[in-house]
C-alpha cells in the first residue's frame, strides 16, 4: 500500500514535468506536419497530417528557403572544422600543460578558464570589431576561428584533467627508455586519451552547430550563413510560414540530438563532470 | 628526479637527460603555441581593443542618460535573481525525483534532457510561435477549452513577455543543472539514509541533515556558475521577444548587441564594461576554485 502511494506521488510529479519538457518539442513536430490552416487554428493535432512541408523545404520552394541545402552544408562545414581544429589545439595544449609541464602552462590554463567563464555574448562585440580589422567579416573562416576560440578553453581544461589522471609512471618509464616528447605523445598519451577526445570533439562540434549569436554577427550574406541564422531570417516577417520554419528547424535539430543520444553516457558524464568540481 | 640521479652516473647519459629536458621544453612550448596564438588573436587583442574604446568617458555619460539602459540594468538583475533561484529550487527538487531507482524514472531522464540536447534556435522559435497571442497554440487552446476570446499577450504584454523569456531560459538550462545535482546526490552514501530511517528520521529531516549538508557546496558553486552564464544568455531574450515589446525587455547581453547593430559601437562596449564589476569577481572566484579542484 505504501509502495503504491509512493508510486502515485512520483507519477504526480512526472506528468507536469513531462508536459513542460516536451511541449515545445511536440509543438515543433506538430507544426512541421500541419498545413497553413491547422497551424493558424492552433490545433493540438492537425486535421490532415501532411509531409508537404518537408517536400517544400527539400525542394527549396519558398523565399526564405532559397539556400536551405547550402546553409545546411555550411552548418556541417563550420561544425566539423571547428571540432577538428579544437581537438588538435586542445589535445596539444593539454599534453604540454599536464605531461610536459611546459613553462607558463599554469597561467595559460587560468587564462583559458577565464575565457571559458566569461559569457560569450560579452566577447562578441570586441571579437566582431577585431574580425573587421582582420578583414574576415562575412567569411565562414571568421566564424570557425571564433568558435575555436570559444570551444578550446573548456576542451583544454577537460583534457588536462583527464591527462592528469594518467599514471606518471608511464611517462617516467618511457623517458627512461629514451623516448622523446613526440614519441611520448604519440605512443602513450594519444591512445589513452581517446575516450576523452571523442567527447571533446563532439562538444566543440555541437557548440559550433548550435551557435546563433556569433554566426548572426559575423556573417551577413545568405550564401555564407549556417542554417541556425537562416532560420532566424524567418523572424523578419510577421506572417512568416511558421510550419516551414518548424520543419526546417526540426531537420536542423536532428543531427545534434542523434549525436547526443548516440554518445549519451559519455557526453553526460564527460560534460557534467567537467563543469562543476565540488 | 630522474635527471638528478642520472646526472651523477655517466657523462653520456647526463647529455641524454639534459637533451631530453630541452626536448620537453621545446615541445611543450611548441604544442602550447597554437592555443596561445588563438587566444592572442581572438581573445586578448579584441579585449584590449575593446578596453581602449571603452576609455571614452563620453560613452558612459550617454549610456547612463539612456532610459533603455537603466531599464535594462534593472531587468538584468531581476532576470538573474528570479531565473537562477527558481531554476535551482526546481533542479534541487527534481534531482530528488530522478535519483529514484525505478526503470521508468530512468527512462524519463532520457526524455528530460531533450531541451539540453536539442539546439536552442528551433525550440525557442517554437516557443515564440506557440505563445503568439493570436494564432499560437496556447491561446487557441485556451479559446477552445475555456472560451477565452482574448488570451494573455504572452509576448506583447511587457511583464508577461519578460516572464516568458525567463521561463524559456529555465526550460533550456534546467536539465543540465538537475543532472549536476543528481550526480551530487548519487555520491552520498546510502547507509546514512538507512541509519537515519532506523532512527526514525522523517523525509524532511533526512533532507535537512544528510542531503543538504552534502550538496551545499555543489549547490553554491553551481549557482554561481549559472549566474555567470545566465548573464550571458542572449538567445532566450533575443529570439523570443527581440528585447521587446518596445525595447522594454532587454538584458545586458542583448542590449550591447542592439547598440552595435544601431552603429553605436562605443555604447555597446561601454554597456559591457559596466557589467564587468559584476562578472569579473565571479569569474575570478570560479577560476581559483576550478584550478584548485583540478590539482
């Protein structure tokens, strides 16, 4: 009887939490299969579910969607390049700081941490200005560089912590055998760090894929934009075709969600463990 | 240590170890170089440039004369206070729910982290469409079920629009902090609870004397970190209401961008510099704390 009562209490908590969590996502989905009429009537479920929106999006048959495929490609390009560059920079830096005890490593780590903690929205304006001076405005390179600068600090920090946990004896033994630093990196460090590197690569990739503000500031031509900002263009009109916006948004949301759930256990423990050390 | 012991052995190996030491320094610096370059070009230079622009005293006079700025400062403080505290109280409560050892609760956790796993642009835009006062699903449903002809102006009434931004912010960041607190709760030894219930402690006493003391540090650190990040939340405000209606609902993160888009870079920079006395102590504290924890 008490068990049943406990179960009931839990269910009473679960229902509102589920509705709250899923409502916007459900709404996104419902609109993507609604025609204009059902959408404007705010139906909980469309009278005639349709896949026509997807057809329109894929064939780019609307003014706001003229560059859909190009923008989707841009999103992939920016995310993957950011992921790889961040991984390279952070893996090298973490090795130098943690294993080689490079001079100045500690200060670099603190600068990186400060960069990680200062909200990105506050770095955006100075960074925009600097990009103007470099003549990089409205290039995808600018966005990639900005995203690498934003992703690297946390990446270095997580990798450094993982690296600190590797036993010192491994390095000492290798050094006794006359291994050079580069050999140590390739044969000892890289193989052991692989799991953390996967998490960090994905972290940087998702950060770049999901970014709106920097993309919106640094890029202006519709052919350079990633899909995130392409979706934002719908906001410029009041009577925007929301169902098409939601359809394109759903397509945009799927790759990160798949990656997330595919690597869920690693991601959750990897990212939450790094965020707050108590 | 190896260098010291080996240096005394033979001249040949002394050469080898000092060679190795030089090799370590060389590679250490070389491998730090890419990040130092990125940091110098993309962070240090822009920040220095921004500070230089920020030296203009006139900008601050103009800033404090702007009623939108003053309103924004108040908004930001309210946003921070309400959003962070509400989020953490809910997260604290829900973390107690998600530590329950039941299969369906664990499955629910998978659904619960969706807002965190899905990019914010489509979901915030989904909120925006859903809350549209005329055609949005919420008000249409209110009409169909309760016959309310004119539903609340979720995005057109200044107070409601501000509250909506806070709700969207909480929706997005709640899963992350709940997970953090779940991790914290799972680290508490179970026999403490068993001993307590043998002694007849009720649920509240168990929370008060076991859970809370164990979670307090984590809770405070997380709150601080969340405050810094909430201060930088551009999307929840900009994508939902654009700071509207009538620029009444900006926060510092969106106001700077608004100044800049209106070709008023100096004011944008000044509005950021004004926020620094609030941000930097928290950042400094967290850097100390995180780098100490890593040792």
